[in-house]
C-alpha cells in the first residue's frame, strides 16, 4: 500500500501529524511519501500542484490530504491559487464521486445549532459529483488583468454543463451506496429553472430503473436546503451536482456541530481516492494547537476502508474516536460545560492510545 501524504497549509500540517501517528500504530504494512501542496508548494516551487506532487499522487493507492489555502494568496491569479491543487488532483486522478457523511455523534448533539432531538442519531451521506457542473464549464468571461482584478470589465460568466455518462456514473454510485444503508436516495437539482438539471433529473430517473429496491425522490435545491435544517433525519443518501453538493454538504456538516469532525472521500472508478477533512485550512487557528484532528483521523479510516481494503483497521479507528469522545475529551470547537478541553496534539495522543489498546 502506497500512501501519498499531502499536509498542505494552515492547520493542515498539525492535523495531518496526528493522523499519521494513528496510521503508524495500526500494524499494517504501508509505504508513504510526503509532499508539498497548495500555498506551501506555491511558496517553495511557484505552483500549488508541482509536477513531483502530482506524480506522487498518481503513483499512490490513496492520497491523504490536509487542507490548502490562506488569505495571503487571495490576490494570486486563479490558476496559481492553493485551491487549484485540489481541482488539479481531482481532474488528474479522475475523482468523480465525493462522499461526505454527516454523522452526529451522540456525545456531541449539544454542539449542533439545531435542537438535540432534530439531530440525535443523524446519519446522512451526501454523494456529490465532482468533475462536471459550473466549475468545469466554459470559463470565465473576459480574461482578468494580470494583477487578478477585473479592471472595470463589463461582465463575467461561467457555464453549467453535465454529460450523460457523468450523471449516470454518479447515480450508480449513489444507488449502490443506498443499498448498503436504508435504500433511499434523494436527488437534488434545480430542474424547474436550469436545463442542465432537468437533464440531470431525467438521467437519474433512467438509472433508477436498474435499482427497483431503492426508493428515489427528487427535491429542488432551495427546498433541500430548507428541509436539511427543518427535518434532517428525513434524508439518507443525497445525490447532487458539484455546486449544490459543495453548499449542501457544508450545511449538513454544521448540523453535526463541528466541521472539525467530518471526513470525506473522493473516489475514481478504480476506488483509488483522495481523503481529506471536510473543512478548510482554518488560517485563523493555525499553529495554535487548537484545531480538531478528528476529521482527518476519520478520513484515514475512510481511506483504509474504501481504497486500501482494511475494513478492520477502519473500524478500530472509528471505535477509538468514539471512545475518546465518551471519555469527555474535546477540542475547543466541540467543547461544552463538563467536558475536558484538549489541544490538537493531546486529542491525537488519546486516539493513538485508544487504537493501541483495542
Ligand atoms: P475553514 O473550513 O478553513 O474554516 C471555517 C471555520 O471553521 C473557521 O472558523 C475555522 O477556524 C473553523 N475550523 C475549520 N476546521 C477546523 C478544525 N479542524 N478544528 C476547529 N475549527 C475548525 O473555511 P474558510 O475559513 O472559509 O477557508 C479558509 C481557507 O481554506 C481558504 O483559503 C479556503 O479557500 C480554504 N479551503 C480549503 C479547503 C480544502 O483544502 N479542501 C476547503 C474549504 C476551504
């Protein structure tokens, strides 16, 4: 097993260090190599996704990714911004299916902004298409000026597109995931206004014919956004396009209390994948030993399950995280009265100890 480790920027290196410590105590054979990505790579090599980093990711069975981005890079030309590294990796590794579970751990129901009874036991899976939609349409109006500003230009535009195969393959992924859960899929679109999403609805409905054991319903994205805060437990698997998935998965993440708890996986057709926390690089708390490393540690568990065929190791990590939460340890983002506040490093050490003891 060959793992590419890309810590990135901001809190990325801190949270990655804890995930790597957990990986090291699992007693499974693996090789790993670490490389710069994002702003750190731009600072060192002039590009957020240098050739050597891309090659490393292409060779690997799986990529464990921290986070990228910092406000200090906001004025860079778009192609050099740290976030472009993620788009480049998705494109090059053909990662088309993004899995973002939103699970509310029973110990953390109070951390949600919703009433505990609305979120207790919440377990949603958002399946987001990653390679199409408005992020990869015809860019982007008139070219920006070299300093990155639009310099009084009269308009800018992006175009939304989906191809039939792109929709078919993500629909299959969602229906197959639903078969392992409660056999319900909600497809989210904007078919009432956008041609692209009328097409999406038609194709998802066609694919559904192959899954008679799975229930399918369709929701407009504005209604889905409302229902997610009104009655989130009514959902099971949500499948949607790139942009709606981007927004709804962050909304769902907040239902669970902290974005610092949520892992994600982006997979290609061969189940090779990139695993990263759902949150960004949090420059506001970087270097302070207060970031929550659990989303990255749980992303490692997803990696072991989906790409490295080590389901038992994944379960060990997940059980260790539950045990640590039950023991009352909390990073600042999930802290509440009566629990014990710990830093990034201490949280990592507690998970390492629980994994070792299992
Ligand atoms: P963010 O997710 O980095 O932070 C949002 C808020 O959540 C902040 O208050 C932050 O302190 C907090 N937070 C995030 N992760 C946390 C953790 N593990 N523990 C505790 N608190 C945590 O989003 P943002 O502030 O909008 O973006 C910051 C930078 O990250 C930007 O440059 C953005 O482009 C980038 N970004 C990167 C990714 C990625 O690498 N995949 C994703 C989203 C944003």
